[in-house]
């Protein structure tokens, strides 16, 4: 991307997000999914709008705060349909399973009026994933890769209906 985003531990949010996105895409493609990774210079609103015509939309981020805060959290829009919260829960559960609370605490699923989510079509489940704090001690390429595995597994569980209270979405599997 055009904006490096948050910076920490010798890397940038843009670098780690793109690495994570490619790993997630490879995992899902091996399962037969069609995946599009956006890495062009667009505003957050434009990125959200690109979700049109797809089955889900996942916006990847690395949080930053005070070099001590740590954890993972997954957001959906406050006015979004229940499917968005189900996708958020599926991904957050997998992040929680891969990261022990003492290392990368579970900060939960949350609702927020982020531009990228607000501009995604309401018929496309959309979430924003903050998998790590880039400026905290838990930041490492290995943890970025673990988070990628967790996000991919969460997406897979969402599509197979293995999320509590969830039914699988349509089967054309474009992400």
C-alpha cells in the first residue's frame, strides 16, 4: 500500500498486512476459493466499496498504542447484519486458539463505525482484524504468520458453518 501505517519492531503495518494477506490467500486458494488481495493505493472507503460482488470482506490491520498494549480484536460495523458478527467471532476464536492470553490477549469482537466497514456493501459480511500490536513485544514475523493461519481458519469455519449459531453462506466462495 501507499501508507505504511503503524511502525514498530523494524517493520510497517503495510508490509506485515500484505505478507499476512498473501498467506491467507494461499491457504484459502488451496481449498478452492477465489481470493482477491488489494494492495493498491485506495482510501479506506474505496477499499470497503471493492467488497461489492464478493462473499466476504476482511480488512487486515496491526494495532499500535503505547508499546505495551497487546492483543487481538476483530471488528464489525454496528449496523451490520448478524453474518458480520459471526465472521468476526469465527476469526477471533481462531486467533484466541493460536495465541495464549498471556502472550497475545483476546481483546474480543467489537463494533465500530470504521470507514472501511461502513463503505462495504451490507450484503457482504465485512470485518476488520487487528491481529497484533505492531509496537509491542509480541510483534514478530512468526506471530504475523500464526495470525494469518488463524484468520484463514476462521474464514474457513465461517464458510463451512462451524461457527456457533452460523449457517454456511452461499457456496461460490469468492473472498
